[in-house]
């Protein structure tokens, strides 16, 4: 799952990071890594603060998938703000350049995840074997993204459903 997210960030970063003369070539991969960690950190922050309904709304497509509608979502706006700050701090880019990078990459990545979760352009509720996302895998990967255990309850996959018990257990360090 994290690898899929990293791949999406990399795919969406070609023009705004790699081909950007304001980003020194030796920092390209580090900027992409920073974007990925900002996304995962922002999502983790939302789960830890208890904003499960906000995340379900975001990933359910309630905010839409266009760049403008996604950037108006408070969760996405928070992730964007943190990503811009991280890029400015780590690489010394000015905030306008960092903002342009984030505003270019973030909506594309999250729009692709939302589209795949909702059956547009990827596997949505299935096993995810075609490289798509499903809500169950987003929630079950708890350990890496949401800060808890990565164990599946009894070895059972979520089958595309929401395992709130497993997710909450992961949040609080349980199994």
C-alpha cells in the first residue's frame, strides 16, 4: 500500500519536481519522499485525532476528485500546508515554488486513490491484486500508515469492508 502511494507520488511528480528548474536534480528524490511522508503523516494525524468520518468522506469522494475541490477539503489543505512547510524547511525552496509543487502533485495522487477506491480506473472493493487501493487495505495497513499494529484479526482480510475494531486497536497499540 505504501509502495503504491509512493508510486503515485512519483508518477505525479515528473513535471512539478523532476522537470522543475527550481528543484536541484540532487534533491528530486528527496522532495518526492517528503511529499509521500507528508501525505502519510497527514492521514495518520487525522486518524489519531479521531477524524475517521472526515477520512471516510474524503476517500468516499464526497469532496470530488478535481484539484480545486480536493484542495478545498480541510484534510487535504492541512496535508498541503504541512508538505509546503516541510519542502521549504528541508530544501530551502521559496514557499511559492513549494506550493506550486504540492498543489500540482497532491490532488493528482489523492484523486487517483479516491478514483481507485470508488471503482474508477482501478480495483476498488476487491483484492487489490491489480495494484489498486481498497478501503479495507487502507484501514488494515494500520501499522505503517496509521501507527498501530499491522496484524489482521484472525488472519481474515477486510473484504473491502471497514474493520473499525482492528483500526481502533491499531490506533491504540492493540491487536
